[in-house]
């Protein structure tokens, strides 16, 4: 007899098992001379599988120092928002340091502002790093769809003029910070985001990107307190604690860039972006060059570095000293696809050698998830 297709619960258990199977305790913190980390890492992992036949399956699992064995996010049959997690804002201290993730940080002495959700389990959402550039790209595409911008128009920033598309592409494919500055400045110049004053005492007065995310029920996606000059980093009053993403909402944002229905929205809900804009953004994600988190192609020259996701992977990474994230679309053999997002507190500080972006367990996790999906869902 044929086996029944895996359920949401089966996928959730597989994700829990894949994370638990990795020896995270072996990771070493370069900030303390290679000593073990003082606490288990935080990881937020979400996957949605669209097999060649049959209904999609999805799951989200989370791990933190407070719940190192992990737990399954409660998601309804409509793939709506997580209902059992209180997401908290990743805090900066008075010196502009990501306080929650410093060696020996005492969370009982930190104040965590609420981000979203009211569930019994709390989760401090790690800063997404350059994964936020996906949100910026969606904002630019929204301007184009409204007729407030054109991909072929010349846009000048920091004394450099080029077509808007020629700014947006390297923002996603190369993770160019300069290109991101230019695109953030565009969002302000064309009114998608407005401040009452761009000086130190100013505040954000209007954010249509947040309104777009709210219309899509993506309540943990935030691109707040950026500057009209293009500033989006900590020093600009943005960055950590102001730019937020969670794995499940990131997967659902990617879901809205695919040509598949979104069951958490009304049947007659319009597309988030036009077909042309969705095609363009996904095309740039297919061309990205940072295979260093869930995939590991850029690390292949390091002897013994583990393989990550090996299939066709259209994605965007984000890495800093403290954080590593990755999200995108993976093609399945014989048809079908899966969407995956991972946000972690394991950045370059956890890398075992110079040039690596994260701990080696992260690409191992990517490979484990891909293997399970191929084995259990590629042919369902």
C-alpha cells in the first residue's frame, strides 16, 4: 500500500530532529578566544513544501537558551500567523551593541520590548542582518507597481547614477550595502516611508511598507526608523531592534512571490506584487552569490567544510559577527519546491575559520532538511 503523505506534524518533527541532531555544543566563540558559547544558540527555522502533487505542508520550529530542546510553532490549517509565541525585539545596549548575544549576557537583566504575538513561549527574534534587503526590494517593487518608480529610470545616490534595476540587483545578488543605501533613499524619496524630520530628533511618521506587510498578515516584518539619506544601520537609529523578520513570516513573504495561492488570505485577495515584479525579484534571488549559510558552495575550498543545500536555491543571506540568516526557494527533483528561512544568533563569531559566515552545523542543517524533503515529499 502507498504511504500516506507526510503531515504538517511530520514535517515539524523532522525539523526538530534535524536541529537536535547537530552538535551545537561544539561551536566555539571567536570573541572569547575559541571558548564554548556561554549559552545555546537561538534558531528560528521555517519550511513550506509544495510537492509535485498534493497539498502544501509547512512547519516552524524555534530554539533558544530558555528552551534549548526547541518547540513547534502553532500554525493553523490556513498557514496563518504563529499563535503560541510572543516574539520580542532584539535589543541594543547604550553602546549600540547587540546585548542579548554577548558572551555571558544575563537575560534577566535585559529589557525586551514586544514585537508580535501573545503566546506562552517567548522568543527573542535575532536580527535578520542583510536578509532585510529582501524587504527593501519588495518596497521598491511596490513603488514600481504603483507607477511611482520605474526599473529603467536613472536613480542617483552618493554621486553615482545608474538604472534603478542596476541598484536593486546587486543589493540582492551581492548584498551590496551601498546599493541598499540607494534603495532605502528611494523608498523615502517616493513617499513609501516618511519621517517628520530626518535629524537625530526626528521620527518615522508614515510607512506604507508596514501597511503592505499588515495587509498580507505578516506582522513580524518591520523596516522601521530608516533615514531619507538611505541610512538603515545601527548608527542611523535603525538596524538591530528596528529591522525585524521571523522565519515563518519570511517564508510567507517568499510564498507571496510564488504563483501559488495564499490560504491565510481571502480567496479574492490581490497579488502582493505584479507578476512582472515577482518574476524580477525571484530572478535576482536565483543569481545571488552568497552561498555561505544554508548552502555552502562559497566555502568548498575549505577542506572538510560540510555540504549544505545542494539543489537550485534562489535565496538571500544575511551575516554579521553575531547573526547568520538565509531564506529562499529550493527546486525539488521531478517538480515541486520548498521555501525555507533560518534566522540564528550564530554569525561570524561562530565561524571555525576566517572567511566563513557561521558555524559548520548551519549548512549541515540545510542539507538535512533538503534530504528529508526530497525523501518524503518530492514524489508525493
